[in-house]
C-alpha cells in the first residue's frame, strides 16, 4: 500500500452521523463480494475485501448482509509470511468496517479467531498493519463480551507499547482501547506493570482538553490513581497534575468529572502529601466553577476536594460553618497574599452570589408550582452568572506564563 493510503488509513472505518440504508443497486454488489471472497485467487480476494470495506463504510444494512464474509476475511489475516501485506491490510480494514456499530459482527470476528493475527500485527514492522490492528482492538473492545477474551491474549502491554511508540493516530486508538479494557477486572493491575501514565500524560498534554481523547485519558488516570503506584507516577511526572487540572478547567462535562475525581482520589489517599502539589497548579478557580456549573457528581466531588485542600489542622468543632465561602477563604489564607489572592477572593464572592441566585430561582420556581397566581411576576434572568463566566474567561486568558493562580 502506498503512502497516500497510509495517510488516510482511518477513513476506512469512519461512519457518517446516521448510517444509510442499502440502495437496491448494492444488493448485487453484496452478492458479488460474497462470491469473490470465497475465491482461491488472491487478487480476487483482495478485490472483494476492498469492496466490502467500501460497502460497509456507511451502511449498517450492508454490515448485516456481509456478516458471512467474516470467516473468509479472518482466514486472509491468517495467511503465511509469503502472502502479501496488501492481502492482510485489505482484510483487516474490511473486518474493521464490519465491526463498527455492529455488536454481532464484533463478537463473530473474535469467535472466528481474528485476535491471534491482530495481536501479531501489533508487533509487525509494517506501520500500516500496526495502525489497523490498534484500531481493530479499539472497535472490538467496545463489546463487553470481547473484553475478557482480548485481555487473555496479552493485548494490554502491546497497546501500552503502541501508546508509547506508535504514530499519533495509533496512540489515540490505543488509549481509547485501553480505556475500554480498563473496565474489565485485573486489567488495571496489568496496565500498572507497564507504566502507562507517562505516555497517557504526554498525550493529554498535547490533545484538545475538550476532546474525547482527553476524556479517555482522564478516565484512565482516575482509575490508575486508585493504586499507590499510579499516584506515585502521576505526581512524579513533570506536568502530570497540571495536565489534569487543565482538563478540570477546560474539558467536557464528563472529562471534568473524571479529572476532579482523579484529584480527589489523590487527596483522599494522603491529603498532607498531595494537598500542596494540587494547590500549586492553581486548581481553585476550576473547582469553584465546578461547584456551580458541573454535573451533580462533579459538584459533589469539587466540594469534597475543597474541604480536603483546606488547612484544617484544628478540631472541627472550632470551625466556622462549613460553607463554600469559609472553606475557600481558609485555603486562600494559607497562601501568600498577593494580587492573585485578591482575584480569587473576588471570584469566590461572585461564584457564591451566582449559587445564591440559582438557589433563589429554584425556590421561586417551586413556589410558583405550588401556589400559581396570575399576578406572579416572571423570574428575571441571572445576569451575574453570565458576568462570572465572562470574568472567568478573561482571567484565564490574562494569566502570566508562570500559570495563575499557582503563584499564590
């Protein structure tokens, strides 16, 4: 396969937003592909595999109609060393398209014995085969039934190696495949032995923080820091905590939930050890925003983490009421007072005001439901919430290179 095909290698399994039905003219193409894939002529097999790849690119119906092609395609993967790389590449890309959004095909591909050659391709000198194999494991590992079978093949260490040494697309596919496999028991132990966190952090640093990649990276990090080895590696990795904090600030709702979960796990395991490293990366503004604007789980986690970040060395009975304002003011008081501390206090006051206004609106809405009256006035919109969002955006954009507010 030439270099041009390599550069577009992942277009073969991308799907449109909604799979299209197979037009009548495709029925003949499906029958022809199924006939050619059974041929003894290798060139005809390759032609059939390429046609299957094309037909299944956007059509769910074609994936069902071409399910009988799975076994002959797997046989093509198992060809000897003398068989051309093109034969294996075309078969693997066809299987990959057959598996997308089709649970039955995912399972039948594994049952037909595809994992053995796919795993061997992860170690191949052929970069295209390695990339296709990684993408295949990503797709196949989405099936709960396939996860334990894939784990048993020894795929996890090989995927971590791809994450460490593969090209950019293979790294993305490997971290997503590892995230899929991490939900199966014992896989986290296997991953930890391969030291994946430096490579995960490296990918997290370079990807867009609101992307699906960042979400999968943070999901893995949250799972891995449940173990002492994971916590040690993350905090010793340069920029490790900072990368998680950046997702907490700028990630998707789900990513931010994973990010705050990872930081909370660190602090819960040993708050005296991890409190300063977390505070040093300027986590407070992001946590404040999450307490108001995050998912319910993120809000709860953010509030719990703020309590742990507080320097609570005195008995709880001597504390002021455990409000968000008192908790954060306590944290700020432990940090060197400067201009940034003033900004944080101002932001805190505005965030608390937003929270109060939201609570007031909820009370008003409940009152309206319980005692409706034609004379009730409409509830006014909360302009200060928009003001805080604008303020937060401006604060982030004006941060110095030394990273605000880590210089507190």
